[in-house]
C-alpha cells in the first residue's frame, strides 16, 4: 500500500510493495540492481567508513566495500516501453524498504525558461528534507536529450540543475533511447551505471504470462509455452494486456473459463491491431484472388 505525504508538491511513495520477484524475465538487470538495493537496505553496514550518517550528504563519496569500490551516482535503465523499468525502480525501493519519488521527465518540460530547473531544485530539496533515498525519473530524454545549438535554454537549465543536484540521493532514470541522451548524463560520476532492460525472451514471456494467467480462471486447453512462443517482440505490459483482453472476451462471451481461443484472439488483436470482423472474404473474391495469384507465377 502506498502512503503519500500531502504537504509537498512532489509526493513521495512510502512502502512500495513491489519486489524483484514481481518483475520477470529480466534476471540480468535484477542482478545488477541487487548491489544498490543491498546498500540502500543497510548503508552503514555496507560503508567501510562507519562514521557515515544518514544526512543525505556525499552518500556516494563513501566507499561501498572495504576494497574501495564506489556505487554509481545514478542508474540509467534503458529499454523499450513496458519492459518493467518503473517496476524495477519500485522494486528497489520495496526491497530496500526506502521511500521514493516517482517523476517523469515531462514534468520538467516547460516553455518558460528556468521553471523546469526550479522544479528540479524543489524535487531534490523535498527529497533531502524527507531523507528520501530514491528519485525515479521516467522518460529522462524529455529534457535530457542531446543538446544542440537550437535547443531551448530551458531544457539545458533543467539538465544542468539535475547534474548539480545529483549528490547524496540515488537517482534512477529510464529512457527508451540511450543514443538520444546528452553525453553529460552518461559520463562517469553521473548516470555511470547503465542497466539494459530488454524485451523478454521466450522464457521470460512464459514466466510473465504464467504469473498473469495464475490470477484468472483457465480452461484445460491453455498451453503457456505455445503462447510464449507466439508472442515474440511483446513486452511485459503487452502480455499483461493480452491476458486482460482474453479475460474480458471470455466474460463477454459468457464462458466459464478463459480458453486458448480467447488468448489467441487477444494475441492477434495486439500483434495485428483490432480484429476486422467486417472483413469477410466471399467465395467469389477468394477464387478471383487465387486465379490472380496463380497467373502471377
Ligand atoms: P516501463 O517503465 O518499462 O515502460 P512498466 O514498469 O511501467 O514499464 O510496466 C508497465 C506494466 O507492465 C507493469 O505495471 C506490469 O503490469 C507489466 N510489466 C512490464 N514488464 C513486466 C515484467 N518484466 N514482469 C512483469 N510484469 C511486467
């Protein structure tokens, strides 16, 4: 359950119930994020400098391990939409038991010079006031795209503000396009940990489908493996949607359980757009098409 603190414009989310187990098919990304989660869970035990106190200052100037390794200041999750990047950020907060801010780059898009930068300043000062540990910025390319001469100065100011503020707070950002990001964001000391969150492979899709299918009543003919094989390219969000579409169709048809036909129908709907019920091909036009195709070869 989420509890929001009402006094601030940016609402921290406290008590994220998402865990790494909920995010499926992205094992490599989870393994990379485990280190940060561990640190957040117990920063003092993990810092070799035990004089550290939770003031939100210079968090990452402390060595993470006694070997002198340092945690990244910022983590950039890169991958197509709907692959679980936001879920992963929620899971880090959930697993570590720390509150976090969920924002989107578009919240800092402003036509007036300086407004976006001011919002960024407000966000970090609110976070530091609450001793919050994680800020998640979705679609960071909204303002963190490559800077060029024609770029509006408000974007540049917002980006500069983020670069200035990124100290002592874990910033996790997400983007679909790494190449489009300004180089200053991905240089060492900034978002220096890049974690790829790819579209799920066949096993990932099977796991995701299985988890969403486990929440509905299924007919005996449902074969998750076949479904997973036939859904290449679909994201976790697409697969969750697929199961939902099938369940709604089955309910509309008055069925007692969701069958493979419902799931195949939902799959086709997602892969090929809305089903065209009106597109009935008559025997005559089918014959004409066959003759035409035959004549071509
Ligand atoms: P992104 O931030 O990458 O665009 P989200 O994390 O917002 O994607 O995912 C949107 C929804 O899709 C989630 O709430 C969840 O229902 C589903 N989803 C996406 N990826 C996964 C995944 N890897 N495992 C389970 N569910 C997923």
